[in-house]
C-alpha cells in the first residue's frame, strides 16, 4: 500500500512578493498568504491526513496551522525541511546581488546545486538534510496520507531528486507558486511518483507565468534588452 505525501509550499510573504532572496530570513505570511492557506485548508478539509510536518520557520508553521485546523492536528516541526540559506545575499534583490557579488552570482546561476553563495547553502546541502527527513516521514506513515509544508527551493530539490532530474537546473525548470499543492505517492521511502505538481486551483485559475523569479531564464526585461 502506497503512502501519499501532500507537499505544500507556504503561502505568500512580503519578501516573496518583492522577489528577494529570503530563504533563511524568518518572515511571516502576508495577508494574502493567510488567505491562500485558508483556501487550501478548505480544499483539503475532508482528506484523511494522519500528520502535518512543517519546516520550523514562521511562514511554514503558520501555513501548516491553518491547513491543520479542520483536522484538529498540531504541526510537527522538522528542521531538515527548512528553506535554503542564501548567506550574505539574504533579503537582497537579484540586481543588488549581481552588482555587489557578480562573479559569485554567475557561478551560482550556472550551477546552484553545487555552488553556494558565501555563507549560504548549495542545493546539494539542502537535499542532504531534506531527503532523509521526507524518507523518515514516509517510513513512519506507511499506507497513510501525510502533509509536508516546506519552501520553494527545498520542494523543487526534493521533487527533482525523486524524479531523477539533473538538479543543476532545478531553479529554472521547476516552479512553485505560493501555497502550491504537490502530491507524491511512495511505493517505499525511495520510490515516488508525482501525481500533482504546483497546483493552486484552490485560489487561482492557473499558475502565473514567471517574469523574474530571481532567474535570468524568466527575466523578460533582460530578454528584451538582448
């Protein structure tokens, strides 16, 4: 019998709306983020969820609390589910980072999986802590449905790993909207099938097309200048 993991990105924050590097910055949900989580709580109210695991950061804890209310479940913090740390880039825009740390940024842009910012984490480091955390959760809840509330980069790295992607391109090829729902079914802790990805139909008709997302792939202004 498979184990189902409902993997959720936290709702919107002020810094996510401003498109800043804010992985390790412990910000709260914005009013919009609270609203998004409430919509998802309503959507999942009748799903038999056995447990809710969250990153210990305020935005993920609050998202999990809102979604857990219809189930009467308290959230369980798991440190391995934290967001990637951008080190000295935290709270800066991409333009600011490029201006101050140009060479470092170019190395990271080419390969964020193995080239971290100074004082920050690589994607590989994040996966080294997040993957065992999810595998442990799956092992504890065989045949049940559980929820994991985490972050944009962490979720993309996890899903990319389970699907066998080249994770050097995880930032450009995978997206996660605020309060997006992903569904993964596990035959065992190492074998997963993606059943739903980046779904926000609980609050929007379809995901927005990214324009920047801190990535030159999707920076339409930069493309227009070329």
